[in-house]
C-alpha cells in the first residue's frame, strides 16, 4: 500500500508594500494581525472576478490603508499554518505581489484593528514569524 503524500494548500494573495525613503533606501510596510498582534503583510482569500494582483491591492487598501501600483508577477510565495477558531488549522500558500505605494491614507477600513509601520527589509524580516516570509522579504530588499 502506498501513502498519499499530496498536501492540500489553500491559496491566498498578499501585497508587499514598499517605497523608497528620502535617502533612497527601500522600506517595506508591515501590519499587525487582528488577533495576535504579530507583524504580517496584507493578505486575503481569492475574490470572484479579481486577479491575484488585484486581490493583493484590495487587501493592502483594506488592511493597511495604502494605495499603489501592484506588480503582475509575484516576488515569491510562502506557506503558513492558519489557525481557525472552530476547526483545525489549514496550510495556506500565499503568493506575494510587490506594491509600490503612492498614497498612504490617514483612515482606512481596518484603521482601528491594525497597526502599520515602515521598516527596512532587514528589520521587517526580523519581525515576521514565518521563515519563508523572512527569506522573501530579505531577498526582496537585496534585489531592489
């Protein structure tokens, strides 16, 4: 008898918001999660009629209050274990799209539920928990 080694992933799309600082150094935006307060990037589930980059841009607006130009090609992906309140955990595969921030709003849909802050890629990578996301942010900072 052979074991079934297939793993089921639930796909999500995320934005990696970035902008240059006045000195020309790249900064990335992180937000806190609603439940635990961990540092994360804006992400969400697929939406009917929207592409991955469009979902990423929508989540960046709703969760972080930023608007910008989203790249069409993901900069990478990472996996994480999403804990559900009433059911078991699920493994999610998150495709990450770059978002060049052009506008940062004072108020946005989740203003009262999240904190946002700009970091160098190295500092941002040190603050997130997921190892694959740490590597992605760190590599993105080097590639720019």
